[in-house]
């Protein structure tokens, strides 16, 4: 199984929480959602996350108080997320120990970038940038793929294709979804050669490309990156 960064999102807007959680899971994170301060504190105590996304306006309390309580016992990174634009709130939050502050509405891509930046600052480069599946390691930042520490050669397209599948491990992806994930379109040669790229990826990462264990074909549907350990 891959090493996944655990995110606790304390957010009472169910629609926003669902959208953001789905986006972050697609990006390779494990996400737990708590809808109020009380359940958020309980989740923190029960299963320590790697980073917290904390809304300031909660139905049963203030996110600033949650941050204060958290900082009394933990150094886990915190990103505050709020619709309140008051500079004082931002200053107080940062003084209480929050690592970053993001105002609603926000682009999920900006949130993802900030998450990774905060994790890097906390010395968690591996969790932020590297996916590991047994002997296979995929380094997003370095754009490097290795088996047992030995680099495997992939073109830029092939790396993007492998990363798109690995970040969605266990999910069947159609050829169209894979094209979208790597930035292709109907006029792109990738549209006609997706299967060729998959063959090349298998040749690079599989012990026996003719009998793959990682990148599997789902007949009539597409491909799936298997979570099985080596």
C-alpha cells in the first residue's frame, strides 16, 4: 500500500467539504471530514493527521479556539480556511500557530499547492511529493520513477500517465479520462496511442510486462492501477 498523507478537514459546509475532499483524494491524499469543532477535536485525538484544514466559522465554536487547543498539544501543520476577510482574524490565527491562511472562495489547485508547500516546510517532503507502492516509488517533484531505488526511464507523457493512474489507485479510468488527466485532447496523438503509452509504462515498472500486476486492463472500460503490494 502507498504511504498517504492524512488530511483532517474541519468544515461545516457539506458541499464544499465533499468537493474538496474528492479533489484531494484524487491527488493522492487520505481525507477525513469533520463537520464541527467538537467532532474535529475528537478526530484529532483519535487519529493524528499529517495536516489540518480548519474553517474558522463552525456551528459549535470558533476555529481559532480549535487552533489554540491543538497548539497546546501538537505541532501538526494547520491551514485556516474561511470566508471571513478580517485581517485581524488572519493575524490572530497565524499568531496562534496556523501555518497558512486561505480565503474562500478558492481554487482547489491553489489549496493543493499550499498543502504541499506547508508539508515541505515541515520536513514532510516524502508525504507531499512521493507516492510509494511497495518497491515502486513515484516522485512528483523530481518526476522520477524508481524500483528498489533504481531509476526507470519514462518519457514526460508516460510519467504523466503513470502519475495520473497512481494518484487514483484502485479506480478504473477510461482512455478519455486518462487523456484529460495528462492534458490531451481530441487532436493530440495521445488520443490514438494511449494503449502504446500503457505498454511502455508497463515495460518500465512491471517485473513481467506481459503479466502486469500494477497497471491492469479492465476490458471495455480502461485501466486501473492496482494497490497490491509487491
